[in-house]
C-alpha cells in the first residue's frame, strides 16, 4: 500500500476518479458552454475542410486554433464525437502530471506524489481535463518546455524548447512568453566563460514561436480575433488587479510548499527584510486598484471573487485582497530568496525569469479568472520544490497533505456538485 501511494498510479487513479464522471456528464456548465459554443464547433469546422486551416474563419474563440486543428486531425481516426475528444484532452492532462512526477528521483517518489496531487485535485485542472478546452494542452507544452530549459544544458535542448514554444503558442497565443526563459537559457552559459556551450546564434530558437504569433497578429490585426477584442480587454481592469489576484492565489497555494521545506540555519533577519519588502509591494497593489466583484470589469470567476461578495469592501478595495495580496508578496519574496540561497543566481534566475514572463503575459487580459492562475502557479511551485530537493534541502511531504485535502474538497464541492450531481 505504501509503495502504491508513492507511485504514479496513485496520482493517475485519483485524477481518473475525479475526471471520469465529468467526462461522461452531459449537464450544462460554464466549461461545457465553452465546449459547445466555441471549441467543439471549431474542431468540426476544421475537420470538414481538413487539412486546410483558415486562421480567420476557424478562430471561433479568443484562442489560437492550434489545439482545434490537432483534435480535427485526431478526428480522422476517432470521429468528431464529444467523448473521444474529451478523452484525448484528459490523456494530455495526465501526461503533464507524469512529466512533473518524473522530476523527482525514485527515493523521493512520496514527495513527488504529495507535490503533484494539489494540481491533480485542482478544480480548475480537473475541469480543463474533462471538457474540450485548451488550458491543459497548453500547460503540457509549458511544462515540457520548462523541464527542458531548467534541466537540460545543450544546443539540442534549446532548439527543442523553441519548437515546444511555437507549438504551445499555436495552442494559446499568450504562451509566447515562453521565449523569454529560452533567451535566458542562451545568455546564461555565455556569462559563464569557463563553459560557453551556446552562442548568440542559438537565440534563433525563439523565432518559430515569434513567427506563429506574427502570423496570428497579421490575420487578426491584434492579439485576439476581432470579435473578441472588447471581451478580452474589459474596461475597468488593470495590471494591478491581475497582480493582486495572482499574489493572493500564490499565498494560498505556496504556503504549504514553503512550509514543507526545512531550511536549517537560514538567516532569519534576511527573510524578515525581504518579506517586508514583498508585503509592502502587495499592499501597494491592493490599495491602488479596485478589487470588488464586478463582472463587467472582468473581476469574477474564482473563489476569491466570490468571497469578496460576502466580506467588507473599503472604497472598492476588498478585505480579501488587502490581507492576502501582501501575504502573497511576502511569501513570494521569501521563497525566491530561499531558492537563490539554496541553488545559485543562474538557476534561480531561470525560475524567476520564467515566472515574471508568465505574469507579464497576463497583464493585457481584461478577464481575471482564477483558472488562469491556479494550475500555472502550482506547476511553478512543483519546479521550485524540485530545485530545493536537488539542492539538498530536507523536505517533509506530510506538510503538503492539508493542501491536497482542501483541493479535493473544493473540487467535489464545485466541479462535481454543479456538473454531475445537480
């Protein structure tokens, strides 16, 4: 039983049990609405004139049609029925969990299970695996790319990352941010004169992703199809609101990963100083922007927005974010400092650079949905704890169990309650 609990089959079983009722459910949900209105029609439309792809006419949603084209190609074998295409999305989601599980060496597989289950049990990851949407396939591309960038150190891996960036950008155009860690990866060995394995010519690895984005922009005359410009850039929502929500979610998820790492002999005074700086930055964000629930302004879709409707509001500033955003800023600052201290500035710089690039890619979006934050943050946290493990930190997997339980209960209370049992 203990060996099963530390194997990937444990993760796969829990993930399968959570997703199976939703995959076969025919109840109406926001995710099934997106599936029925945009994603499934796009797949069937492309299938009807495959192998041709019309970027203008086949972009039925605000997202680039790369995954729709992939499913249309698979439909040549499976047909365009709803269930087979949902199962393909689930399989890709399972592959990402396996890829992350493989980051941990065999003796640390109990830690791997504990670290990955918060993602496998996440309401947003489970729902995105159970309906035909593009979130998880893009996360798979991102996870594979970051694995290559973080843990491989040669020219071939740089170009592989470039191809993954292009494919992921074609699935969701916002993932063009993945070219930034590739560029950092190229410049890192250039700064290490004792082992210059890469050269400036390897920067060309970012060109395929740039070409994909340029093609989309030329067709759409912007970052989204013309019909989606008003929706995607809702009035009243700014960068500060997005960062507020991101840091709040980071605190709620990251605190368990932080507490799981026992960093003996750490300089407490340094942690206090960086935590204070991070908290002040978070408080600044929470003060300068509105954080009350407002669908027209894009501030809806997530647990925290719902919480703002029941807790005090001060001049449009919710108590939820006045508390959680400074805590998130403090936690992020401390975790970044611990990573730099445990590893080195070169390795930690890749993690920090990738996180910053992802955060920056969210800023143009006018819709502040928790589904855009939670799964990606957990993936970054899984990479963070794997870095700490490789650097020799002592990690206690049991500290992650409460987060797993909370994620599981939230999924049962939301995804299953509204998608299957009602």
